[in-house]
């Protein structure tokens, strides 16, 4: 799109709960970008990083990738890559030349500029679950297909929780909406119910162009203003092993030309779509990711790109994916080292294989989230709400995960390990001596409300008190909070004229038929 459109004045755009401690239901810190102040965990020595890099280069040069998009093949041929049918082999000098053009960090500014995010550096961003076809909660207590209502309700959770920094794809696939126009309805909901950085699926020309236009309208930007810096982003997955498909590369290239955020995440499950060894799986993943980033930089040098990791293992007895495993943690850390080697931001995920929000779901997701922290990940997909290896979205799990995320944010607060004189607290120690206690001293009284993390979901009562109050298990408490949040939810402000323009665009595109499908 090159036609300049008139800019409409924005009116508002602030979130209903931003900058507050939540609403009446929960205690949460105000919106802020979390800085990862820890040094990353690095299982590889310098020789190990070099070995995986050289392995990736050998894959790119000698094996190549199947590039199923004709336009992409034509561009890569123009760049002197070796194209034979659908196979493309990449010279390592070309790859590194292109990768060196990519920035080490970039900003994404949504319609509410107060929710601008920085991808890269020491920032660690958390996003909602994306793309499960099914939904589960404790009220229905079974797996059911997603609907527009459940999708919209999960979008409300994504907006409500300040620890969620960006909004991924559909939090659950609304299968009650026709595939040709589904993206229009969900994006309308996303852009009115939330004001955080939005995502576009790269699933064909029409869907990508529709989302670009709707995001532009929602922000009140001209085409030139939209293209001047990222306002949205996409994530594509390679079809492992060693393949990029037609529609994802189409969207990738369109958004590269419009200067929007780009994330590529190979789906490399060791033992199935990648070698059974973590080093081999990571080398293949790096090769697949770098090929797409090189293409984006060839199209638009300097466009913001991040490399993703989804390297985990499968259950060798069933072939089912496993997440939050020791191998997953190490692969994420290893990929973090390679991302820093290339100077690229890193995307990882908060994932699990559990089917319901039980103990397994928490230890696997907690392992995944802490792997993201340890690896130096910058942007974390599926950080809240993911179950059954990505086949189920759950509001209870979403809320349980936000408790973990808030604790990670608190853990990163430098005040916890401050060593100034007031924090060393010699005067308070002198006052108490060896016979008193610290509850009543002024040093404690000044801090008692903010000294420690205060959970909104955990129950710290003893067994008898917990039993007397109804013996409510964690998922049940989470569902009650979910109902309260929906009841008190306030949509972020949006100019009424912009909202009407979005609705008119959706209505017109529906009349035109939306996007083509096979249905």
C-alpha cells in the first residue's frame, strides 16, 4: 500500500487497569518492561558455540533449504544464492553479511504509545497463549472447540494483566467463525479490547494486508507513519526439517517491506523433526532461522528481526512433544548463546505438555519460563494459558502462569538485593539486639507492605484454615478470579471515530469475501 491516508486524531488508548494495582480482584504491579539483570546461563564454551555456528553454516551451504515461495526464491537467486528447483543453498558470507544488517534491538509501538515494547537488549517480554484450537475451564471441565467469546475473554485477560506485554495470535482459535473472515473479527476484538502490541498471522496475502490496514487504522497513522517504525509483528515457523512454506514467507516479505517486527521460530523437536541430539537440533534450528532473517535483510536492510527457539524433545515411546524438560531448558540456553553470537534478539516460549492446569502444567511451564530467563530471551510467547502442547487454552492456566510471571518480575527488581546503608539495616539490628523481634521496629513498619512479593493466587493459610474456608484448590481459585476479572473489565479507551472506521473496514471486507480458503 502506498496511498497516503489522512491522519485521524487519537483519543485515549490507555488501558483500563494500566498503572494501577489491578482492579478489585488482584494485586499486581503497574505496567513496566522487565529488565533481566542476571547473567545468562551458558552451557557451551566458546568452542561449542563455534561448532554449532559452523554446523549451521554447513547445513545452509551444502544441504540448503526447500523454499516453497517462488518470489522468495527469485529474490535469493538475485542475491546469488544457489537455486535448484525449490532447494536454495546459501553462501555463509551472504548469510553473515545480511545478519550483520539486523539491529540488536527494536521497538514496537502499538496504538497506545505508553505500551511500547523493546525487543532486545536486557528486556524480557511476556505474551499470551496463541493458536490452540481448543478451550478448557473448570466450569465445563472438558476440552471444547474455541469460540469468539472464549477468544475475546482471553484477550481481556491479556489486557488486564500488566505482566503481559504483547498480544500474540488468537488466544484460542474461534472455530465458530468462518475461516475466510475469522481474522477480521478477531483483529477487531484485539484492537478494541486491548491496546498492546498486536500480532499478524502470515497466512496469505489477504489476511496480512487486512491486519496491516486494521492496525494502521487503530493507531490513526498514515501509511508513511506506519512504515516509519514497527507497530505490529509477525512470527513464522519453518516447516522443520529444512523448509519454509509459501504463505508464511509471503507474509514475512510483506511485513519486511512495511518495516514491521519479524520473528522466525523453527519448530525443531529433537528425535522427530530434528536430530535427537540437542547440538544437532539447535544447529538445524539456527540454519532455518538465519535463512529467513537473511531474506528479510536483503529486502529491507535494518528491519527488526528476532530468532526464535522451539527446540525440545519428543516422547520416544509415543512421538508426542514434551516441554519444560531438561533438554528443552538446555536447548533454550544454547540457542541464547547463538543469538548473542549473531547479535539478534531471542524469542522462546512458556510451554508445557500437561492436559489440565495441574502440578505437571506448573512445573513444566515454570521450567520453560525460567529457561527463558536463563537464556537471555527477550520475547516469550505462550507465557500464560498454554496446555496440551499448544492444543488447549485455559483461563485458569493463564492466571496461574501470571502468578509465576509476576514472581519473575519481582525477582528481577534490583531493590531485593540493594546494599545501601538503609538496606543493611544496622540501626534496626542494634534496636532489636539479641532478645527482641523485627515486627514492630520502624524499619520494618516502613516496608511491610512492599518488602516481599504478595501473591494474588497462592493460598498461604495453614491446612485447617484452608479447609475451613472451603478447601478450594488452585484451579478453582483461578476460575473465580477469572469470573471477577471479566465482571470488572474495562476496555481501553479508543477514539469512537476510529472504532467506527475499523467496523466499516471489517464489514466491507466481509462483503468482499475476506480471504480465500479451502472450505
